[in-house]
């Protein structure tokens, strides 16, 4: 069959070859033109959305934000924001200050996407610094949807833009004041957050806690934090329990484990039988109480009218927390990204909390950003796909080179195999 193909190929004259070459070139140029036209069309649409953010009519700005958020969710638009990043930020912040509840939610989400797309550390830090004041004011009052969206945004911009633990701690303090309000309102009562806002604040706080290294804060404060979260395991609704449990797991992994490691070394280096400090005795008794609560929540029975999906999530989460606190077993998860990048795996509570929060924020765009976004590559130590940023034509050329290299390797392997086989034959003849 190979010979017939060769014979047919020999019948082509030079004019035929020129014709084929010309057609191939024309096809490549046409494909490239279509690709360029698509990119230009998207940029034109995004420019129109940006222009619309200057409009006085709120509904016009809302539509523009919907278009921008949708585009940033489905694509890593680094080229588009390269010269427009701060302009976009200021327009988004303008919507935070004067927009409707819907507009504020959209603008908060848009700021978050801007932070994880910018790439440049100086720019992401500027986004954080410029945003905190307006976002903090938006947290004071308003619908639950606004407050939870703003909490997500605060967490993302701080995670991406903070230069040190002190900056992160300042934002976490804002979140903790929502989780555990202590100041009295004008009416003389403590205003407790709704379950939705409490879950949002706990998740955002835990997400930022994953950036902490070692024992950084006064011991009494951490004991107070753990005790309060322990109470939420007993009194909160199911979503609150889960968020509180995850926060406890991260605290024990990052904070308590580090402190216990130091104190264990100190105790082992002391001669004789040293007495355990009171704080350690109290912490261990608190841990045992948490283990008992977690064990019960991992086996909670269902009932009529109960949301089975949420109940199963609770059981699964608290079984992982129990395994960690009781046996030291870390939660292991995996998520397939693509053929090229393979599987994203997590093996600590820190990694799991970061993965869950970013999946929650990015929504349907998580896989796309995990594949193409350098920010997520750095967070999860992923390898970038070599075809990222290439046009359709360029990808085809890139793959053809890859196919050629694979063919050469296979041919070389076949030749080596034949040589080895020949050597064996000669050896047998001898």
C-alpha cells in the first residue's frame, strides 16, 4: 500500500506541488485571520463593557459588569488588563461605592478576578491596598448576598496581593469581627451575623489562615478562637458546623502542630519527668472534646425533610477531621485538570481549603484557570501547558513537531530493538 502511494505521488509535477503549497499557505493564513478576528472581537466587546461602566444608569453598568465577569471567568485575559488594570479597578470600586446590591456583588467578583489575573506582584498588592477600605465599608451593612460577595473578594485580593503576615492579619481581624462580634450596636445588643454571612466569613478567614507559617499570635488568643469555634460545632446549623470544623482543622495543622512541636522538643530536653504546662493540659482536653463532637457529627443520623446532600457533606468532612485529629491522617483529594497537566492532588488541610475556596470563587471557570492561569499554577505547583496562548494554527504546528519527535523516538527504539535482536541471533550462531 505504501508503494502505491509513492507511485501516485510521483505523478505530481512541479506546478501541482506549487498549487498544494499555495493552498496550504492560504489555509493557514485564513485560520490565523479567523483566530485574530475572534480575539479582536472579544477585545472590542470588553472595551465596550469598560466604556459602559462610566454610564450614570445603574442597569447599564450592571450589564457591563455581567459581561466582564463572564469573560474573566471563562478566560485568562492577561493581555486585555495589561494597560487597563488600574482603570478597571477604579471603575469597579466606583460600583462598590454607589451601586445597587446586584452591582456591588458583580463588582466585588470582578475585583477578585482582576487580582488573580494581573500576575504582577506590585499590581496585585496595589489592588489589595486600593480595595480594602471600600470593601470594608460595604461589609458593615447590606443584604447577605452583598456581604458574602465582599468577603470572598477581600479574601482573594489579600491572598493574591498581601506582602506579609501583618497585612493578612489586618484583613482577618475584619473577618473575625463578623464571626465573633463583641461590640454593642446602637440598640445596646450584639448584632450576630446570619448563617450565610457567618459561613462566608469563616471560609474566607480559614482561606487566609492557610498563608500563615508557625505560631505567630499570643497563645491565649488562639485558645479563645478554638473554644469559640468549638461552640459553633454544637450550636450552629449544618453549613456553619462544616465551616467551623474546617477552620479548626487548619488551626491544628498550622498553629497547634507548630507549637506542640516546639514544646515537645523542650520537654524532651528537660531532665527528669517535667510537668506539663497548664495551657498544654487545657489544649489537650479541648482537643479531646472536639474529637468527641466531630465523631458524632461524622455519624449524624438523617431524618425526614433533611437535605441529604448537605448531610453527606457534613459526614464526609467531619470524618476527615476526625481522622486527622485522632490518627494524624491528612485528607487526600484529586482533581483531573487536563491530559497535559494531569491531576491536581492535595494532601494537607491547607491545600484542601485553598482548593475548595478557589473552586467556589472561580465557579465554572476553575478548570480553565487551573490550566492557563499562572496564579493558580503557583498556588498548586502546577506545570503550565506548553500550548497556552497559541492560536489554533500555532497549536497545530506545535503538535506536528511533537508528533515528528515522537515518531523519531519510536523509529530509533525500533532500530535499537532490531540491532539487539540481530546481536542475539549472531550470538546463537556462534
